[in-house]
C-alpha cells in the first residue's frame, strides 16, 4: 500500500506566565500566525496545537500542574464537545471576538458553566462593562491605563484577575505590579519554549476513524463496540490510554487497560479526544501491519484464556503493543517509556519475561513457523489459537 503522508512538522510554543512573585504558574499556547489561514483551516491548526499541548504532553509532559492559557476561534466554541479538558486547568481566550451580542454572551455562559475560565481583552470588556464583568475571570491588559480606578476596585470582589501580555521591561513590570496584576507574560521574564511534532508517514485506515466517530454519536452507545474500533486506530489507542492514566482521570494510581480506559473517560471525553485528534490529521497506520498486530494480540488472548492467573486483556495488550512501534513508526524503547502499561506487560515486551512474555514468545515462534510443543500448550492447541485469532481479526476488520 503506498504511504500516505501525514502533516508536515508542526511547531507550537509554550510561553511561560508568572505570578507577581515570579513563580511560573501557567503557559500561553502559541500555535501559528494569522497569515496561515489561507494555507490551512484555522480549526485544523487549532486542533493540531491542542493535540500537541493538551493530549500529547498531558500532565506527564512539559505542562506539569500549570494552567494552559489558549485562544480559541469562535467557530471552535460552537462545538463544546471539542473544548479541551480538564476545564480547571485551562483559561480560554476568544481569538477573533470583535463585538458583543446575545449569542456571544450565551456562549460565554455555557463555557463558564463547564468550569473553564474566560480571558477577555480590556478592549472587549469596555464595550459592555456590566455584561462582561459577569462573564470573565481574567482581563488581558494592553497598557497600564486600559481600566479606570473605579473598574479596578470592583475586580477583587468578583475574583477577576489581571493578565499582562508582551511585557518588555523592568519599568513596565514594576508599573503593573503596583497596579496589583496577577499574571505576567512576555519576553522580559522568559522566552517561549518551542515543541515540534515529528514529520511521519501515516498509512491509513480512514474508514476506521469515520466509523469510530459515527459510533460515538449513536443513540445506543456500545462501549465494547467503541473498544473494537479504537483498537484499530493506534494513535487513538495510545492517546486514550495516556488520557485515562493521567493524574486527572486516574485517581487510584493503578494502570488501566483500554476497556477500563473507555469507561474511565466516558463518552463525552472520548468524543472530545477522538474528534480533536481526527481534526489534527493524526492518521492510523497500515492495514497490513495492523492486521498482523491484531492476529498476534488475539492469539495471545486465546493462549492466556485457560490459565486463571493470566488476564486475557493483559495478554491481548501485550500482543498488540509488541508491534505498536511499527504501527506508530516510533522507537520501541521510547514508546514503552511513555506508555502507562503495567510492569508485567512492560517486562514481557522488553525482555519476554514472566507468563505474559512466555505467551508472547509462543505466539512469535508460531509466526516464524517454528514447531514447538510444550506440555501446557500442545501444537494442535497452539495452531487452534492461531486459527481463532485469524477469524477474530477478519471479523473485526471486516466491520470497517
């Protein structure tokens, strides 16, 4: 199958935001100039930026526990299922808001009800002071004289913070500090950090993504069906595992597999994550390699089934992730270091250690046409597991 090229390398910047005591408390997401609009849809650019900063870095990445400040196009706000999460960790600005009307105010009300903080530029605030004071959490200042004393005095009672952008000098910093500003952003305090996503070929099963998205919006959602579809889109599989095992969603601390991840995240978060990554053009990988990986995964699950001490889902995950580096075109060691897999699975993948490693070795040997008989798994049973795996894979992929 000819390779389908994915997007070119995509660069975002995280510009540190400090509090009045010079502590790094947040980051401003910068993701492209307005002149790019002719070359690439703004929604797609936004999606790729959010995928990098929120869904790929996550709380185990560069953001840590800090808040992310990000401007979103008005068009994005019409699709609330696309708003990134977790809401308490994000402050949202409106990139292209020019005027205030009833529809715009309703949008802001809806966003705040979902737990997001709203950033409003002082120029927009002054168009309708009373309406906007009730609907903003952070006011972005362009100059020290943007707001009069009367307005400034009203802000603490409403817990509204002041954000300074483009800070360039010590004199400006001291001026804003005297005003009692809360957030400071600019090259004077810190330069932005640039993060580039690698350019990689995407071989793909576009139908899998389309059917998965369709399944997310069916009236009677079947989590088992969603699991089957997600398994066939490796980038989504990895993203969902990372998301479900993040500090925000996984409060228990124990790694969760894909079945449990789908339940932990829930339908709304799955929609948000999958739609964002789809808009970001993260294509799935080759059907040929995917078929090989699924056969191995199903065979590992079949081999583990008779043994009470082995979790069939762990065996399936072990088989699938033994080829995930080829599916995702990633270095295996780097990929395994990034994934929240259980230690028994990691040991099986890295060293073929433990019962899961033994199951994986049996499967791999059978693939190489090595005749190997053991007391636990006779050759005929081994071949039977393989034939069942072929049938399961065919049934699964024929649904796409």
